[in-house]
C-alpha cells in the first residue's frame, strides 16, 4: 500500500468556542463536509470515504441489518453520516453503529433529531486509504471508554480486524477468513469478511 496517501485528519483547533447547538447548526450549514469534534471542542475535518471502502461499508451494514431484522433484535442501526455525542463531549460519526431500543427510547425527540447524547453499544470503523491507523485506534478506545460494549476496527488493506470489548484486552484477528462473532451482544451473529467483494 502507498503509505504516502495516509494522512491525519485536519483539526481546526478552536477549543470550546461553540455550544452543542452552535456546532450542530455549523454542521447543517456545511453539510458537504464530514465533520467531527473532539472532547476538547476542536473541529476535525474528515475526508470522504473512497468508493471501494463505501461499498465495503454498505455490505457490512446490510449483513448486520438483515440479521437483526431476521432475529427480531430491537434497536436502531446508523450509517457513517450520523453524528453522536459521547459522554465526554466528543461528536463522532462511526462508519456503523447500533443502539438498543431500550436505550434509544430514553432520548427526547429533540435529542434524536440532533447529535444524540448517547454512546452506541456496537460500533464498526472501516479503515480507508486516507485514514491514519493510530487515529482510528484512539477513536476505538474512546468509544469503549465512553460505554461502547463491542467495537470492530476493520483494516481492509492489511485484512486485519481489531476487536474492542468493554473490560477486556484488544483482540487482533490477522485474516478475513476468520468470521467475526457478535457475541455477547448479538449471540449467534457471524460476519464473514472473506465473502465481501473487494475487487
């Protein structure tokens, strides 16, 4: 892989000069940009996902969505354009996230229409060619520290998956030939990445 293409996201180091409502309006006025905000209030400009990575994300999301519906698992599944506000104040947009129905129903209608103040129980980030691995690893740990139960960091280029679980050591799987298990959050769910077309 051409490592010269890997860059850190551009961070606009403004600190906490925008309220949550102001940042939400800023994102709405600049909806052509992919924006996040870290726990210090700094705005992070993310590059758009490459076409192949976008296709990969959709196939993973579809597999999980079908399994959840087939097994009657109540909850809400979100795509990469969805902003969520973590307990530490950071606003993140995971490639895929899931929130249980019980947790979702605790939110007000107003919160649901904004960057909901809630940490998903399940998160997936898929590394694209422009992503810094270190930056993604830091985000994964942030998700776990803020209440996520299970998170997968999928590196398409090294065909490696890092599995983050609350209260446990990070597990690394060095092949797409080993199906990923949704246990204990989604008992019985298996995701076989080797079946996803990456051509």
